[in-house]
């Protein structure tokens, strides 16, 4: 297949990244748990489009209303309330979600707006029981650096997540209400992205910045990307529903080729929203929405963002660089440490400072539990016993090679039997190695090390044993 010259075809591209947040929902105290089991109750709705602030009905909303669909909602007693059912006004905005959004806006070099005004965005495809989505602009005019250039960030918004579709037919859609109202950060870029691959890289960097907050939900569907593209003589197209970041370049290239074929056939290309399919093609969803669907939310007071206190957050990438510089970790171990911290909400830096061997600390918390499960079918959380074990290793009372066996024993007995795995003194080790060398004259170093490590079975450190062996072995 011929390679596409993106400059020649006038390629323009921007991306929108949507990230769910943990905690409570945006306008009530319901938890952000998403359930998919049998609902406690259901109810039905039909929706109609309202005119926006301009007095006009949005073209996309009008298109959805013409379908005249019936919508059924699954609801749950423990994760839904009257706010999600649109039977009660929204409560004040979730302050933790707002704080996180302000932090993200700052990390993206944005200016905060003077006042945060929650708006209603008309949505009548059934994904919102009210017929609109609440959204608030928080930051604007920012940027993210990528490939030695700046990608503009015109807006950072905080909005409520929509329902999750469970079943869709021509006349009837079924939605899961448990997802509705989860706080959602929306980050939009300018059309500064120069290629499909760069689009993937920008999405990955924004995702990294979001995860650095430690406030994001995890799992399939918790982060989503919408890509906007256009080419010469084509039309702006929004592509939704990417399965993962790796699919972005392929889907964009196929959409470019689709539009190029239409241009060759002299067919009109309309602005529209399309869905990214699993075979990397796109399919039609609806006309491109416009600004006519926005109008103010009168049930929520405006907010002065300067009154919201927040701390500056170190990005994951910056922490990786700092761990490499300050604690001598290589790139892989630094990334592994930061990934562990972000997933577990547990900071390793205190251990790096207390114990000089940062590499062993990272392995203790990350690879050792996996080795225990694989070799001994033992599952333990090393955190409650970390200091006791690391203290013994640091004082050389416990060889590093004995840690896995010690923890395997602990997993079965629930006791830390340090005496059972205690190392031997340096003097005794040297005497024993000297005997092994004399008894096995002419044996290569590798064979001698095998004998030594086999005899002491993890009770000695390999590096220490090799140092002594080289002292007494004649090469």
C-alpha cells in the first residue's frame, strides 16, 4: 500500500480524550461503581430536543429526535438515585473531581476561566435521562509538548458521564444507568497533530498526565478517545469508539482513503460523526453537532476556580526521570516502580531513601510477589512486612537470595522465620569456598559457582560469593 503524504493532502487532526474519575458521582453522593448484573428496577422514557442558547435546535439532536425511540433504563438501589433518574435537581458539584480537573488543566499549561458555569449540552440519543449532558469549561489556551512542538489544548472540561448502552434496535434502546453521572474530564486539542502516529503519541501522553493524578478509574471504557480529522476537499469527521491507542493510526489512514475515494468519484463529503469499527474502518453515526445544543444549567451556582485549593502534581514521566537520576534505577525499573505506585497508590521513594539498593526494593514489591505465585502458588501482600525484611537484607543478616524462600515460608506459616534463612558469616563463607576450590582443582568458575550456590541454597549473596571465589581461583 502506498504511503500517505500527510502534508500534501492537507491533513489536519485533533483529539478529544475522556477520562472517568473515581470517588463519588459529579452531582450526587452515589458511588462510581458500574454494575452490569440484573437491575433492581427499570423505567422508560422518550426524549425530545430543546433549543440551545442561540434559540436553534442542534442538527444532531434533531436527527436523533426523528428516530422517535423508546428508551429503557436499568437502575440499581445502591448506585443510583433520583438525580440520575432526572426526578430531582443536581446537588453541588463534586469538589474532589473539580480539584483534579483544575490540577490537570494546570499540568496542561492552561489558563483557568474566571468563573465556571455549568452548561447543558442537548443529547437525545437516550444516553442521558434528562435529554442533556452537564458540562463545565475549566481551563483553556493550554498546550502539551510533543516531538519538539506544542500541541494546543483549547479546552479542559469537567462533565458527567453518560449511560452505557446494553441493547440497541431500530425503535428501542436499553441503557445501564449506573454509569450516568460519573465525573469525566474532557481534554480537546487543536488540529495541530501532523500524522496518525503522532495522534497516538499525543493520546498516550495526555493519558499519562491524567493517570499521574492518581484519581482516575481503571479498566476497559474508563478512558476514551474521539479523533477529528480533515483533508483537502474532504470534510471534518469525528471518529468515536477506538478500541485502544494502537488502532488510532490504522483507523485514521482508512478514513483518509475512504474520503479520497469519494473525492475521486466527485461525491459530496458531509461533516459527520463516525464509529471506529474492529476491522479499522469507520461507519456512519450521525451528523456533526454544533454549538446550538448548549445552554446554561440554572440549578447549579457558578464557581470561582481560584477558591479551589490544589497542589501541583508531578507527572509519571517526570517521576521516572527523577528516580533514574536520584536512585540509579535503569529505565525499565524506574518505569516499573512508577507504574506500581500509580496502580497501588503506594509510594516507594521512602524505601529508596532508607535502603541504598533501590533496584532490590523495586523487585521486592513488583517481581517477587509474581515469582511467589508462579513457583509456590503463594499470594501475599509484601507491604505489611516490608520494613522487617528489608532491614534484615540491609544489615546483611538475610541474603537477598533467601527472600523468596523466606516469603514462601511466611505465606504458609504466617511467621517470618529469619533464623531458618539466616546467611553465613563472610569468614565462614570464605573458608568453605576455599575448600570447594581445593577439592575441585581445574574446574571452571561457572561449575564452582554452581557447587557453592547449591550447597548454601540462597543463604549467600551471589555477588559476594563470586568476589571471594575469584580471590582463590587460579585462572
